[in-house]
C-alpha cells in the first residue's frame, strides 16, 4: 500500500503486539486532524516498540510515547488542534489522549468499553478495531494507573528514559512490535 495520505480514504494499520495482532481502520472523516497525525505517526514507524503503559481495567489502554527519549522529545511538541467528536468512544475505538485543548500529540488509547462520557470532554475517536479486539482486552493490566495515583509508570520518566525505564521497572507491559499500513 502507498503511504500517501488521502483525507477521503480510510486506511488500515496492523499492530503486531507482544500478545497478538490488532487491526484498526482509520476514518479521516471522523477526525481529519487526528487521522492525518496518525498517518504521519505510522509513516514514521513511531509506534515500534511502544509500550501500553497505562492500562486501566474496564476503561482503556494508553500508549504512544516513543521508546527512544530523543524521538519522544522530537514529537512532544507536534501538537495538533482538536477535532470535534463525530463518533462516540465505543469499545474498540481509538482516540488521542490529551492534557487539555490543543495538546494531542502521539499518545492514544483503545476504549475497553462504551466510554461515551468522554465525548462531551472533546475526545474524538479517529479509528476502530476491525480485528483483534480480544488482543486489546488481553493487554497486561497489572500495573494500572500511573504514578502518583497508582503503581504504573510515570509518564515523565517514560519521556526522559524511554523503554530502558519501562523494561527495568515494568517488565510485564505489553508492547507494539511494529505498526504498519495494510494493503487493501
């Protein structure tokens, strides 16, 4: 498949993960800015070796901080404007995490269930799982919420130390081996 982005054409990405495979279909019409950023992230192979660092039972699985701190620093400021939610945060939908308006970068999450309460908070899904939802639900949940609210990894330490920090202190985390476009 060509890596050329077309804002009118959905595309499929395969996540080859440590616990299985997840295929997602990205819909630019749902969230045009988010879909374009996702395309750029996949084109840059940014998610290779990324850990699912915040996995909350019955809520969601967050990922997207590059394992190399230099790469993470490079992408940290590539914020995109918000898309208004055109779809609801349903089970298996993929949405960007954010720290307020205009702060979406590379962090995203899979919804484990109907999280439609996020819709009114501006969380706009841009893709959905079309195969491998069982893999999403199988992601390691043992660490839970990140520090200081829980026992999981601190995001600032992931940004600073990357996968070295995660593999030393949180060895059970599932991760994405590769994330690639799938030919249709």
